[in-house]
């Protein structure tokens, strides 16, 4: 059974979808802990599912490295096989990436390498393109630059707002994320040989 730690910053709707999938006895992975960089609303999902959680507040640390060290200490308690960044809106320090690489994956609401960064949905709308997408990638030291594990296109409608477009992308992200976690757990997808 693959053990998974999930890190969030926000509402945690993708986390919730993973928790629901992992509750199924046939699902080959279990979420063992949820961590956040703030008092994220999504921590309530962990509580509801009886999953332990922790918070390492970004603003209580003097540097990214100090924050990352504490995050690493908290994660190490759970010895997760896989770390999923599911809406964590912070870059991990390279020391923490190195500690888990390539076993850290990230969901992103755009068709990478298009529109990386914190505003993937907004940036796609601003660019005036007709389609964007959702991606699941391996985390490396860059901003959304790691190998793509799964991605899918999502059309943009003329009347889309950032909210409506993001709400259409999220179900695609969830499906891709759950499928990637399942394939990693069953050995169908190897992170070490990701392109
Ligand atoms: C998701 O769309 C995720 O891909 C995005 O934040 C959202 C979190 O939603 N992450 C990024 O943009 C990272 N660059 P959620 O908290 O409801 O799951």
C-alpha cells in the first residue's frame, strides 16, 4: 500500500477527491497525513476523514529554508512513499525537493509548460487562448518545470471568468491526480523513468 502525504494551502477540493478515492478498499494508496502552510480550509477534510494533519505556518519562519526544514521534519514522522502538492501555493526549498525527489508530484491548472506559476488560470484567460488544461507533474527545483505525468486539454469559453474556468479544470485535475496516484501505487507508472 502506497502511503501518501498531501500538502495544501486552500480549500482542498482536490485533496477531498483523493481522500474519497483512497477510502475505497480497492484503491492501492492511503493518505496518511495532510499538511498545510497556513490554517487552510481544506484541513477540515482531513479531520472529517480521520486523517492526521499539521500546519507549518509560512509567516512564522524567517526563510524558505527554515520553513522547509520544519515541513521536512513533520513529513518525516509519517515516512510517506509519495508527497502530493495539491494546491500548496509555496515553492519548496531545494533541500526538501532533493529529500523526496522524484517522489513529489504537483497538480497544476494549466497545460504545462503553458502558464506555470501561481496564476495558471488567470494567465491563460489573459493570453486569450482558446484552450488550456490540467497537468500532474513531478516536482523539481523550477516553477512547474518537472516531467509531465498526465495532462488533458480544457476548452475556454467566451464567457469564462477565472472562477468558472477553474471550476471546470478542477474535476479534470482530480481525475488525473487520482489516476496518477493509482498508477504509481500499482507500479504502472514509474517516477524514476518519467520523461
Ligand atoms: C488547484 O487547481 C491546483 O492545481 C492549484 O490550486 C488549486 C487548489 O484547489 N495549484 C496551483 O495553482 C499551484 N501552482 P483546491 O485547494 O480546491 O484543491
